[in-house]
C-alpha cells in the first residue's frame, strides 16, 4: 500500500496463485502533503510477498510535486530581493519572465508599465495570478463494487480535489482551465473488468482485463495524457456485459486520478 504518516492511502491485493505468472501491478494517488509529512510503500498480509526484481523486471516507487508555475516562482524571487526600506531591487518595467518549462506562455510573458508595485509589495504585476494546482484523486466506495450498469462509474470517496474539477455526483472531471492533463485508473478486479477513459463521450483509452475462468484478485491500470479545453469532461466509462467485476474493499482500492501538467 501507499502509506502517508502511518495511514493507508491506497492499497492493492494482486495474485496469480495457484498458477504463478510474472505480472505487473500498479497503484497510484495524488496526495496533499504538509512539510515533514512522510510517504512510503507498506507491505501487508502474509509474511512473504512475491514482489521481486531482476535485470529484466523492475519494481519501482516514484513521486513528484505538482509545483507552482513560473510566475509564482518569479514573484517569490522578487520578494526575496526586497530591501530593508520596503523597496524592491527589481524594477517591474524591466522584467519579462519567460520559462516555457515552468509556465504556459500566457502566464510567463505578462508584464506592466507601472514603475512601482501597489503598496511597494514588490510581488510583480498585480493582474498576474499564479497558476493554481489542478488535481484530484477519488476512490470507488465498497458499496459500489461489482457495478451492473454501462456508462460512467462514479468514484464518490474524494481524497483530493484541488481546483474543484471533479464531481462525485457525476463521476466526471470538468476542465476548469485549458491545458494538458494526465489521467489514470487503477481498478481492482476479481474476474472481468471492461472500462475506458472517456472524453466528451469519445473513447480515449480502454481496457479488457480478465482472470476468468479461474478468478483471481488483480489490478488493471490504464492512463493517458489528454489535451483539454475549458469545460471538457473526462470520466471512467464501463462497457461490455452488464456486470463488471471491479470492486473495492478495505484492502483493495479502485481509484481515478488526474492532474494538470505545467
């Protein structure tokens, strides 16, 4: 499981027993952290876990911060150069911040002719707003396991919803700001799972995962980078037979997550 400060965030049980096979199980989550919070991978269950690594098979743990855009970094840098008398060592008329790796062009090239910040704050152009983080993680409730409908799958246990783009009522993420977004679905399955990531009613990426006829608990994952315009919608769509063997328990999570890149 992924553990934050001793609390389970997302866990999985994946097995190929009794007919062992080499497979890959993936889990992930967007997590809001405060300074000094700790996150690690926790092993649970029987004493022996059949997790391994070889020259051709890797087991990895990775993470990254969904950071501030370049404008916010610029404002912080200017603030650090304040003089003791409250003036700033940077003149706004001469600063044009460009960093396409950190901020989209519409943010990074903003400037002003006003020679002095309002109230001598020294925090850059007043009309430039730092790009806020847009990210969400939502889990499937245990009571919604083994759905028998086609259409959107609602993940109603919302862990993170920065930007308020995700709706647990509809199961859809509505884009609050245009850009490139990354979406991932990790589905715990016990039998057959047929699901897709859907944008505005169109299939983006889909999966069919089965352990039939000999059912086993496994994890199926799909993901994609999608370019969105404001108000575009993205959700997890169920397809195939009436019953999907996607489930959740206290030890097996099914999650839908996404975040804006850049």
